[in-house]
C-alpha cells in the first residue's frame, strides 16, 4: 500500500460513514464538501476528512468492499479530487442529514442543494 492509497482509503471511509445508508452520489457530495473545505482552509482533503472522523466518532463502522455504492465512490474519487468533475454541491462547506435538521439552527447559512437525505450548506 502506498501513502496515496492510505490517505484515499481514509477519505473514502469518512465519506461512507457520513452517508452509509445513501447512494454513492451522496457520498460523492460529502467528498466535494471535504474538498471545498480543504481549499478554503488551505489543507489537504485527507486532513479535513480525518478531522471529521475524529469529530464524529458516533458515525462508525466499515464498508463492505463488495457494496456497489462503495465501489462507485471509489471509482469516482480520483475525478473529484483531481477537479475533473464540477461541484454538484454548489460550493457547500457543510452537510447535514435531513433527519438531523433542527428548525432555525442554520439560519445564517444558505442551503446549496439536497442529495438523497443529505442537505448541503455554505
């Protein structure tokens, strides 16, 4: 395993944990948020994704590598990380599952889109 493989595997784990019951499109949206945050914070996507893993330990578990949704995430990660795919989140910096939204909690933010059961904000 190379260092690049290791960092991408942790990024993929964070995307899967954030949206594990969702289609791969939602996981890719989470990846775009990690990428957007990394650009604004002048960090690597790996740093942002692992910080999220540390901050949200209740989102746990490991994907079944045979899961077609997880395989699609892995297949499309390089294109997103390389900037070959347009940002489908509208420049979102945060994501919140619809089930976790609280009335008025995000009034100072703008919802940029919704993919599956995930909302995206900036």
